[in-house]
């Protein structure tokens, strides 16, 4: 395990250390998702301060999501003033060596916020750091924080006391700096520098693969063992999912690469599947114009509906937004989903 020192801890690392005290950032350049997040953060902050040039440069869907966040903070400011200039958003946190940076601040109404892109994650510990910074600076005993998930169009708010924020950060620091703390599997595992050798990752994989080596002589016997109780069934499912993600997917990708480069392996080959036939806009317009086909017939021929994302992008490009009465939602489906058992941060 790569050791962690106090000098390594910054506010943005706190959510990951809350999930696993042994988390260590993986070195290397940031990916496309992080770069997209940075662009949307900048567009948000600039637009709040009156410069919409970066907002207008975003893809339509990203721009619409950022605009939703701008409208939200405008409502939240009440009679206060919003501050979104980066040079005024530094968040020095007592006990941490690195200064964080928030995305939006409203001192008069006592709240600080951060714009987040992508899926919903627990950023509560990071917001505890920002709240503590604001309370120390303003000598207040309470401060609110807003996590603004613009892609999901959802906001998660916390109301912190000075004691709650300080205890949250101290607990994370203590566990992270404790050499005896144990790693915990989390959504951040593949981002961690310890991923390849971490016991919380490797052990479930070993146990999942061990099912193959059980002294049984038939598939029914193996299934009987796996499905003996709900607990053994859940344990196997969890272990096998770990094997699939960490071992099977990378192995199959490597096998495909080897074969594509001309290698040969008995029992495997690369086959080329013909692409599905389709007609683009030119062909559709050709028939429509020749026959004066009504718009409705074209829409029905294409399936009669568009995905929510495609419709919103198309409407936004034409300067429109979906009418609430036009929104349709499919029937709910039931999906098996693995959930965490570690208690979440509460405030």
C-alpha cells in the first residue's frame, strides 16, 4: 500500500478517503470526463458573473444543464450577492495543508456550493471542508452547502454546525493516517493507485475464481453450493462481478487486440460483422419531397419517438425546450443493483 501523509490530503480527496482510508490518487493525466467537468465549471462561474461566452461554446445539452444550475443559484441567493470569481473562492481549511476551491459562494445568506458533473456521488465530506472554511472566516456557527449535480438536475444540501464539520474532517484524517486502517471496496477503486494489489479488490476476485476449483463434478452441484442460502448467493454474485470487471473484461480486450494484430490462438478468431443498413437525411428528404409526405408519416416511419436526450438536444438546437405535458416516461423495470453497506455521511 502506498503510504499517505497529511501533506497529501486536500478537500477534493476527502470524499474518496471517506469511502476508503487507503485510497491514493492514481498519477497521470485527467480523462475526458474530468476535462468536460472543468469546462462546465468555468462556463458556470463566468456566466454567473455576467460573461456567457464559455457557456455559449458548450455543446447544447451541456449548456442547458449549466444554465439549469445558474437559474438554481440565482433563486438560492435571495437578497444576497453571488460570488463566482475563482480568485475569491479559495477555501483554506483548518488542519489541511491544501486550499480547496468552491464554485459559488453567497456570504450574506450563508451558503457555499460546488457544481458536479456525471453521476451522483457522496461529496458531503468535501462540502464539510468548505463549510468549515467559511465558518472560520466569518466567525459563524452554522453554514449551508449545496452540491449541484447539473447533469442529473438535482441538488443535495447540508446544514453544518462548526462542530459537525470539524468532526467529519477529523474522523477522515484520523482513519486515512492510521497505518492499521483497512481498505474498503468502493466506486473509486479503479481510480486508486493501490487498485492492482489492494486486498479489498484482490480477495473477492480470488474467492470468485475459487468457485471454479471446487471439488464438484457437475454444474448442478456447483449451483447447489452457490445457491444454498441467500447469503452464499449474494456472496458469489458480488465476487463474480468483481472477477468480471477486474479480470474478464481486461483479458478479453487483450485477446481481441492480439487477434486484431494478426496473432493466432486456437479456439478464437476475429469475425467481421456487416454493419446494419440505414438511410441518412439525404435519402429521407428525397422520398419526402418527391411525394409531399406529411411530417407525421416520416416520424412514424422512424419509430414514432425520440430518446429524451436526443429530443432535448434537437429542441435546444432550435431554441426550444420540451413542454412538461409532452414528456413521456416508460414503465419502470426491475434491475439487480449492488449497493454499499457502509453507512453514509449524515448531517
